[in-house]
């Protein structure tokens, strides 16, 4: 499965789509309220099919709900069910049950089989009306779902998930592999003796956002100026995301051109947050890995992950000696066993490569490219 993203042209007609998104939001909140009431009354979880039946009945009586496709309504119930299952499974880890959402901020609805049709060229019929979109690529695969999404700026996008035919394009070009370690100051440290700094705009944009935030908080609530400031802030955020992604794509291509197998540690964002004490999600490690996996798959390269419990920083890459403790502030350390001097990040990257090469054997290099053979 993969997801293709298309932008729908701005048009007055788009307000119909926005109405559907709003109605979906109302239905969503209604479902949440039902779940809570049911639990208060019976002391158990309201099961998904019961909810779906009930909501389907309500939908028939309510004209604004009827604008939402029946399967899209089912999809809302299923999304809530998923969120509850996640909550049941991980509640001891602090996962919260799904809650109410502001209708204004509600984002999307999903169509499964009905109520959309691609009419050729760049036209698509969604819920009875024809819209045009920017056709950035052909859709040749079989379509599974179509999701219409509203961004905070009020632009509309269409996400099409399709069956991805597996393309086993196996290429061994460079014969090289490398280990990588994410960091705060240097974005990536490699086992091959060089590192990749995060570009300056990471920091610059942080300042821009802070400024836009201040502007927004100064404006009077409900005023036009405030709405303008809000949009400005959203644009700043989007701008950063775009620039960062652009850089990620370029970096992913650059790396996959140089290496056949790329080893990483399994991301543990929670632990990173504890260690570094700030929003790690800002740095976008996760989205970088997604992009890298995608590019790697296209090019027949492999992204493999080593066990997150391996003490990659504390182990000497020269002799395998493991330190008891290594403070975060220590950037270099001397191995008490073999006497070699280790740079913290580079040492970790080398370890990741070594462990990766020995444990991620043929069977286990499954994450990105199962068809790969060395
Ligand atoms: Zn050593």
C-alpha cells in the first residue's frame, strides 16, 4: 500500500467538501459522547458494530449527516475503535482515550468504494460533484481509498491509497554499507568518518515561528487580524515542513547513492525526549526515515534496524568493552581496556554498523526490502 497526495484546486465548490468534513466532525463528537454515556451506564466498552448500526440509523434522519457517505461514517466509527484499542493496550504507558475535537479543526473524511470517480484528465467526482486537481502523477494502480483532507489554511487535498505492486528491483552497486546515529547537534553521524549537520534553516525557522506566535498572541480574539496572524503562523509551519522535507529527500538520495545497506537504531522517541529534554519531533527523524525507506525501496537498497537495547554509545567499537555509565555531556572517551579514543557519536555509528551487519542477516533485513540478497 502506498499513498499519493494531490491538491484540489481552490474553488468555490470546495465549500461542499468542507461541509462534509464539518459534518464528519460532528458525527465523530457524537460517537465519542455515545461511547462515554454507554460506559457510564453499563460499565463496558461500546462495541464497534453496535455503534455503527446506531449511527447509520441516526444518519438517515439527519439531513446534514446524510451529506457524509455511509462508508465514510463507518470509517469514523472504526477510527474511534482503533484509538480505543490503542488506549486499552497501552493505558499504563499514559495513552489517553480518544476525546472530543473541535469541528473547525476536524480534518478529513475517507471514502472506500463508492462516491468517488476519476473522470479522466484531472477531474474527479466526489460525493456527486466534480472537482479538479493538480495531477502530479498518473494513478495506474488499483485504488483502495480516497481521503479528502482540509489543511489549517483551508486548502483541500486528496490522498489516494493504492495497492503497491512489489517492485523487486535488486541492485548492488556500491557494495558498501554504513551505520548511522541521529544526534541533536549533528543530524547524522556515520560510521564512515563523516557526519551530516542539520542545515541552518532548522534554527532560523524556529525563531520565525516564535515571532509569528508572539504576533498571534497579541491580537484580539475573534478579530480579523487574529485570523490573519493565525494563517501566517500556519504558513510558517508549512514552509518549514516543506523545506525540511526537501532536504530530507535530497539527503536520502545522496545516501542511497553511496551505500547499499544502511543501518539505524530503532527510533525510541520517548527515550530521546527524556534524554534531550525537548521536542525531538521537531527534528523529524521519523519522517526522514520514512522518506529514506521509500527512496531505498525504489532504488533496491536496504534500510535495516538494530535492536534498540544495544548500548551503542557505551560500547567501545574497537574491542567491545562496555562502560557502566556514560554521561550525555561526554563527547569523547578513552577506552579503559584497549586505550583507543572514541568520539561518542562516531563510535555509536560504527557499533550500529557492526551489530547490524552481524545480526540483520538475510532473513532479518525485512523492514524495507525483503527481496534483497547479498
Ligand atoms: Zn576498547
